[in-house]
C-alpha cells in the first residue's frame, strides 16, 4: 500500500488552457519527427493546444502561417520519416533583439507561453535567452501598443523545455542525443559495404565522419567495425603518431589481413590544435607504406534515412517527458532539457548542460585534452586503451542459448581485453554441450578479427544446461586449468550459472569467478534493462513494419496483425510497437480478454493504417490466428485484415551499432571484473572463489552497469515463464496507448524531478574499456 500511495499519475495534471509550441532548430537529425509527434499527441491528450512552428526560429519571427495549430492527424505517418517535417533554418533575425520582439508578439497573439525546442546547444541557448528577456519584451510590446496590459499579465512567463537533436552526440548531460544512433547506422552500413571491396583489392580506406568538435561518431563507429586506427578531436594522438599508425597497418598486412580501415572525425586535430584531414592520412599511408588507399567522406549521408528503433523510442520518451515538464513548470522553474542517463529519462537545468558543453571546447582550445574527455562524460570516456599485464590465469568464454546479434562483438572484446590483461583465453564451441565434449581451444588475438559485424554466434551456441554433465565439465575444467568463466547468453545462461554455483559444494573446479553477460533478443533476463541482441531485433521489427505501412498506405482501411518472438516476454511486441507507432500490443504480462479486443476493433475507425503487435505466447487461447480471424470477421465491409509472422528474421542479420558497442563495452567491463576477482582469489598457487559475489550477472540497471550475484536474482525470476517478475519496460506501454489515442493511466513517479549536472571522475579501472 505504501508503494501505491507514493505513485503519481499524470491524469492529475491538466493542460487545459495551456498552449504549447514545438519547433526544430539547427541541423536536422533523424528522430526529430518522432519527438514532434510525441509532443503534439501528448499535449492534445492532456487538453492543451499545440502549435507547430515551421522553419525553426525564423518561422517564429516571421509568424503568419509558420505558426499553425496541430491536430492529432497532423503527425500521422511522421514517426518513420527522417529529417524534420516542420522544417529547420538558421535564423540571424532571432539573434537580434528586434527579431526576438517579433517572435514574442507572434506567440502572445496565440496565447503560447510554453515552448518545446528540439535542437543543439546553440538553439537551446537561444531559447533560454528568449525566456530571460520575455518580461522585458512584453513590456516593450505594451509600450508600442501591440498588446494590452491584460495580455502582458496573462502571459507573463515563458516556459522552456529542450530536447537535444544532434547526430554528433556533443551535448553534455545526456548519454545519447536524438539522431546519433541513426547516424551510426548510416556509417556502419557504409563501412560494412566498403569492407568487401577493400578485402577484394587489399586496400586501405580512410573514412571521414561528422564531428567538428566531438569524436563520438568516429570513436563508436571505429569500435563497431573493428577499425585499425581512429582520430578524434578530444584525444589528439601523441607526437610520432604517424609512424606508430603506419607500423600497426604494416603489421596487420604482414599478419595476412587484406584490408585496413582508418576512421577520422572531421574535426580531428593534433596536440598543437592543427587539423588532421583524411587526405593527409591517406598521403601518409601511400608515401610511407605504398598501400592502395582510398578516401571516403560520408558527409550528409549520416543525417539521412529513416530513424533507428532506438531514436524513435528515445524521441518518443523525451517528447512525452517534455510535455510533463511543461505541465509542472512554474514561473520560478529554470529552463530544462530532457536527457537520457543510462536507461532513465531525467530533467536537467538547460544552462548547466550548455555551460559544460562550452567548457569542453574551451578545454580543447587550451590543449587540456584530458579535461575535455572528462567533461564529455561517460559517452566518450571508454577511450581505447591496452594494458600489458602478465598473468598465469586461463579464462574460458562460451555462448549459451539462442544466437543473438552482438554475441560475436562481446566474444571479440572479451578475448582481446583478456589477452591485454595477460590471461590465456580459451573458446568453448557449442556452449556447455561442447564443454563436456572437450570442444575447447586457445583463442588468440587474430582469431577474432572481423567478428564485430558478424551476426549469430561464430562460437556456436546450444541450450544444453550443465547439470546433467557436471562431472565431465569439471573434468574439462581440470584438464585445461580454467580459472574463470565468462558465459554470454540469455535465460539459459542464467540457469547455467546457478547450476554451476550450486555445484561448488561438490566440485572445487567451479569455485572460480563466474560472470554472465545477458544476450538475447527477447530481453527476458532478470537483473538488466537491456540485453545484447534486443536492439537488432527491434530494428528488424521496425524496418518490416515500415514496409508493411507502406503497403497499407496504398490500400485504404487495411489492418495488420504482426506476431513477434519473445516467448512469454512482451518486450519486443511492446517496445517494437512503440517504435513503429502500433495501435496496441497484446502480451502475456498484461492479460487481455474479448472485451479489450472488441474495444480495439471499435477504435480502428479513428486510426490510419493501424498495426497490432502480438507476442507469440501472449495468450493460450487468444492466439495470433484467433485475433486475425476475429478482426477479419468484425471488419467485413469496414476494413481489410492481414497477418504477418516475423519469425526468426528477428534473430538474423548483422548486429546494429548499439549491439556491437554494447557487447564490446559490457564484455570489456566483465573482463576487468574477472581480472580483479582472480587477483583477489589467488591463494597458494590456485584460484578459490566461493562467495556469492564471485558468480555475477553484469547488467544495466536504470542508470548504471551493475554486477549482481546470480543467487540474489533467483527471487526476481519467474522460472516457469522465463521472465523477470518485474520488468521496467511495462512503464512504457501506456505511452504507446496514449500516442495511439487510447485512454489509459500513466505512472509518472519517476518523472518531473529536476536534477543537477554531476561531473563524474571515473577511475581508470572503472572506465568502460573497449578494444
């Protein structure tokens, strides 16, 4: 009861009498339309008037038809569109006092005192200046006779909420900005394509990516494709870098590698703040090594295309959060920006974030590069590093359960970080089935080259649990002197670790550090918000649904029923539905009956091109076929119905940039933990670890990566249905319903808390290293 009393529901907030304007400013970014859609629909849902401001601040200054009231249908079919439908423009007029005076007049004429700005730090800084000058601007308007004193009093305060739309991810205070993930998709698509031609002709490719002042895109794309060298502005290379780079490229070719990839941020500089251009890098390689070298400048391709699933979900969450912030703001509330911390939305004072962002550039200008990296925060703090330790420890890595995109990236990272830490790394084929059969061999640095972009599991993976073969597995542990075990997999991996932990009382061989990384498209592992592979599956779902909607748009009154995978876990159906703009998602976790199905059929008359998602095990009787037949029968003469079962296509294909990097970072962090535990547990020539905290799952819990003893996760798990007892994403389900115009209840207990920017000082041992 205490928990219920502490809950806060948005139904108690009303937008009646309020007017909200939404604009996009600065450079366009994929996902901006999803944010605009969320602001418009959430604003209308709570009873507010919502206005589009076309062409950014220029439209606000010019007024007229540039400021139009938005209707619910105005944002239909916007979710999957790239760029910004309402337009964006650089505006010199708004930089001048006279321009801001015109903008204020245009807003007051329509009663708008709530402004939602989607843009970069320049756009948000302009919005904050506008807010600070607002009372003075109104006084001028009264003095000029353009508005009366009553209007000045009625609209006396302007409220600002910002969302950062920038592919560069260069805004401090948020882990990800809207558009960054989609830009990474464009980069990785190009890199994957270039690798085939580079491989064919033994070429070196120098790729220039965007990032005038921020190296995030360059760094993360380099990690995602396994590039040989990367140059970013925040961390200029040491003197003599040219020779070191050429030596590394030469060594790779001598090791029979047929291609080299070098990624350069457009703003890359050396320690003297002199630019390092892609052409300069090419000339170095040609002159010193004689390699056939090509330059590819990606340019505005990175801004193009449809937004990724991640950006659609991020933008939708931020748009809803922005409206909630505006509903609760007061005259004394500072302008805020909606940000992402880990997996949680937070509200931060806008100018605190802007000031820190500006400090980064100042630190770089003054050659304080370590300070610049620290100010960037954890989004760029996992800068590549290699240690050269020596140990006598043997660490085995294996995959368990169904294949998930990103598993290979995790294995590669674990192997290379392990070797860097001085361990001897062993690869186990076919999970624990291969373990007891002795399919174990040492794996070297070069063995995992090119694994990052490979889908599935190159090691092979099986669902076999170790309990039945525990004697043989213990025998193999002794034979190869395995001192630690890294298991990468889904729900079966958790069961495996529990069985190994329980076997410790009988077999000392399992009294070693045991670590699990969650990797499953279903995202049904307790102890983590996200699993390796789930993002790739969501993108497969969204891409398919986009094509389906295109088909539906050519035929009026067509309804699609789409079945997703996930077992009893409704993550893919729910979050995929939110990303694709579905009308509803039927899942096991939220029981439904014939009355709800009937209600949804009646709702169809108000919806354009609706899609309904059904999780494969959502209900024993109300199956996908049943729902399809019901809708087909009820819709005769009103709408046409089609069914689509996505099946195993959700598992296949190359991993998304998110999964490549999530797998890389999480495996590196796991290997650091294993090294620490091995050193702590080394006694009299052997490893002995028999405490709860020596058998852990590494998962993301809201804002942080956390190691959790697997025995403690037992109480959080529904083993019958293979799902966590509590699932964070269930809180997102009301958003999908609200954005589809269903009346529902929405718990906002975690929203509306204005926080302050905290500058972390990560220890090197705690950094998310990536090799």
